[in-house]
C-alpha cells in the first residue's frame, strides 16, 4: 500500500546516538500542491515494526498496511527501524528502554518537521483552535514499545531546549532542514525527484548490500546544513531535559537551543496491533505502572488483535481491556478479530484490520474538523 518514501534518512537515538534508518511518507496534498483533495491538516503518525531478531523491520507487511491506510487518509507517516533491525546500527536490547528512546527520537523529529512545514506553508497551516493528531502506532513488538512510551508532552520536553551537539539538538535541526528543503522545492507533480523520493543520510535499499559511498557524501551534506543552522541558532544557558540514563542523575547546565516560536502541540492517539501481552502491556519507560494506562483512557486508543494469536495471553489482555473500558469517559476501544492469528494471514482478516484502522483514523481526522 505504501508508495516510495518521500524522504529516507537517518536519525540518532536520544538514548546513545545509535543511527536509525527512517522513512517519511507525505500525503497527496504535500506531494502535489495541485492535488484536488483537502489540504493537509497537520496530522502525523509513527508506525513501529515487530521484533528485530525475528526479522522485523519497516518493510513488514502489517506495517505497510497500517502506514498505507493512514497515509491514504491524510496522515504524514513515519516508519523506522529500531536498533538492530535491517541496516540500523546496534542490537536489540533486553529491557526495551533503548527502543523506547528510538521511538521517542522519531516522534520528536516528526513533531518539529510538521512544525516547520506549517510555518512556511500557510495553505497547509492547521486551524490553531483544532489540534492535529500525533498517532503513535505499532505492530507486535512495536505495539509493546508504543504502550511503554511516556506522554507526548514528556516526549516533546526532551527536544524543547536540547543541549547543542546532542542527539536531541541534531534531531531538531535535521527536522528543520528537511522541512525547509521540502518547502523550497518548486517541483511539479511529475518530477522524478518527487516520485522516487529523496535520500538523506542513508541508503534507500535495505536489502543488506553494502551502502553506496555516496551515502557518506549525502550524510556530510546534511551535517553541513545542520552545522549552518546551529551557527545561526539562538542559544540559552540552562539545564536541558535528557532521556533517563543510569550514568546521569541530574541534567547539567549547558548551552541549549532556544524554544521554537509558536506552540508545537498535538492531540495524542494510540494504535496497538497484536501486542504480545506476555511482554507486559502497560509497563512504562521508567519501570513503573502507576500512571501509563491513563494515556489510553484519556486519549483516543485502539487495540486490535486476533482470537487465534499464539503470542497473546487472552486472560491478561481481556482483563486489561476490561479495566480500561470501564473507566468513566474512557476513549479506549478494542477489536478482537475472529479467526486472526498474529501475522494476519488467515482468509480476509487483513482487510478487517485495514478497515478497522481506517475507521479509527477517519474518526481522528473528523474530530479535528468539528
């Protein structure tokens, strides 16, 4: 369902600078300014993939279905490879905390990319009285990571005033550079560059072959652009919030990027497809479970799984969804698809999955227009 990516690039993880391969897909109104449909409303989504040691990566077919459905409905969509997946650096952790940082890094990038697109494209600027949605989604292991993310406000705090020469600052400046580069392009809808996508900082082919030496030249060019933006940036001297680390007790004073002008604000939403409950749904990024479930009752949330999924403890997941559904004014919902296994290959269950995601996404975008 997904076309070629509009952008393929790498990002450093705010955990430890591990390089992550990422892809960005523009909705039709961003790819082609003459598109007759509704203009983009600022909605964005991140979709995470299954367990890397078992072959999970952003080319997974369920990721393709979920991301493609969201893209078709007007979301700007990011997919990425966790550390250790395909050509991303590093290896899968035992705790999942580094992978949570990987996901947070992509969300931070996407938030600032959206902000800088909107700052320069008045025709695409969302109504300030109606918040666009940041949908955090994942399949299988990616769904587990999604349910362990900190609240969106906490995620964005890591990028509000990041210390210079850190991953947080690099992510912010890369987002600004790439958004401004997109805004400055005056290409027609048939341009080869738009149809084939633009590679920044990495190789578009993740089949396992050695990366082209030209990749390093492209990466150096974007680094030069980031250095240029940094040289012109306004700096403040303060403590900068950083991803929790065993070796850092208190954030130190440092020269930091100043907050960007204008609010970077989204409505949070969550989508978890086939979360393997044996990995403890709801465990948060700090290890506690005291507050995370509130994210899924206070914000629109959809959990989808099959009743033939061999990786799910049905006793645990049904108890979990019962508790969340029982909360007053809960925005949590779920769908148990008859006959579906973990990989959604039985009969027509993949279409039921696609349609359920489509209904959920349509409701999110409709709420923005009301």
